[in-house]
């Protein structure tokens, strides 16, 4: 996991920040932003720390131009890469958020005592009104860190970065591609429809498209469960859900921003789960399978799908088939058995991969 530190002065990076990030075994990359030294983009970056400068002001006489840095921060905000801004860094973060005057960003919110990063600090008189949050992944602190907080805040940020690293990489990858995703893969729609048809859902039931992206399976799921049924499309990338809504998928079901391993659904409430190109990209597949079993009704169906077979995908990426592939039948079957599922269909063809399982309750 890599963290970029953007410095604006030789002493602009608090020692505690670097120490906390290093203690969390994060790869630290320091850039002298005050001299125009910036990363080309945020590829492979799990967090950004923007430190203060000597003058501590964004808009004083002789203040450097920060246009490229602001653009980088806007990219971080768009892809939900965690950001911590300190001093001048907080002003830049607020300006990148586009909320009006840097000191009073309209789209930022004051932190509260329950904030995951500033809990406790927000109640201190010294920090009240000086700390803010933008969205779910960016924080700023205008004033200097008090000594007693100088170790705790960076340590909390490092913990947060490590906990979100999996989603950070996913969001960064798909956010950049969201606008063109539907058009690029529209030719796969018949394959999605054929896969959904094999789920065996009935009218009035509830279906979920996990890792739905632009929701390509949602119209077919709606057709199976009918108007009296319920369809949910869940994804961890806001930009993909925005693209799904733009092309009308919200009319076929409810779009939810959610982690597929922590579903906002009641136990035993789902009759069919469709997951395309998802399970083999998760760091803990069995944890996800257990969560999917939790929300599934007795005899609920799980369909794992990809519009290309395992061998074809491996060849496309210039690598051999891995024996450790979670979708290989010798690996998938015991994983399903251990998490309450029973594999009923395993079809790994050139044109598609499809595995259907039912909840064994």
C-alpha cells in the first residue's frame, strides 16, 4: 500500500505523520509539491497526505500556483482515495472540493465526536471549527496539531488507509472507466441475459446484482421477478452507480453503494444473487460467501458469472491458468460447501464461466 505525502516546505511534514504511516507498513512516497514535484497520477496510490507550508496560507502575497496539485486532489476526491490535509494542505483540500472560500467550504462538514478520524479531538476547544470532512474519505485540519494529538491522528489515518485499501484500488480503477463502461461492453448483454435465465427465479422474489457496475444484469433480473418482485444493484464505486442511473437502470431496481462483504440487507431476504467477475477479485472470498449466505433465503440461488471462460481470460492476460484460482472447481466447491452453499452447475466454457449454487439449509 502506497501513501503519497505532498510537502510544501522542508519542515512541512510532521514527523509523527511519517512515523505512523511507516509503523503501519505503508509505502511512503514524498513529493516536494511546493517546488512543483507531483506524481503523474494516483495509480497504485492508497492515500494522500498534504502538509502545511512555511506561510501556512493558500492566498497570501507570493503564494505558489497550486493548479496541478488541486487537480490531483480533485482526482483523489472523485475516486475516494483517502486524503488528510494539514494547515495549507487543508486549505488546498477545501478548495479542491469546490466549496467556495477555502476557509469555509460549502461541501465540507464539521467533524463530530463520532468521526472515525477526529473522535475526541473534535470536542477540544482548540480544534472546534478547525477540522472538517469532505465526503467519506477526506479530512482537513487548519490549525497545527497539538502535541498530544500529533501521534494519534496520523495513527488513526494510517489504520483507516489500511482498512480501506481494498476498496480504494477498486474505486480508483472503475471510476476512471465508468463513463465508457456500458458502451464498451454493450455487446455482452445477451450473455448476461442468458446467464440470468439460468438462475430460476420466480415472480415476486428478490434478486441482487452484486458488484453491479452499470447494472447490466438488472433488466434481466427484473424480467424474472416481475413488477411485484424486488431488484437491488450494489456496487462499491459511486461513479459506476452514477453511470447506471444515467442510463436508466434505477428504473429496473434500487441502486445501493455498499461493500459486498457487508450487505445492507436483512437475513434470509434474498432469493437470487448474481455476481459477475466478482468473487475471484475479493481478498477473502469465503467471508463474502458467508455474507451472501446470511442474506439468502432457504434454497436461494447464487450465480457466479463471467462472459469469458477462465482459460480465455488467462490467455488474454498472457498467463497460464493458476491452480490457486478461487473459481477453479477444486477450489470453488469446498469454499461453497464450507459456507453453506451446494454447487449444482459448473460450466467453464470458452465463451463464458458460470457456476450456480443453492443455499443448503
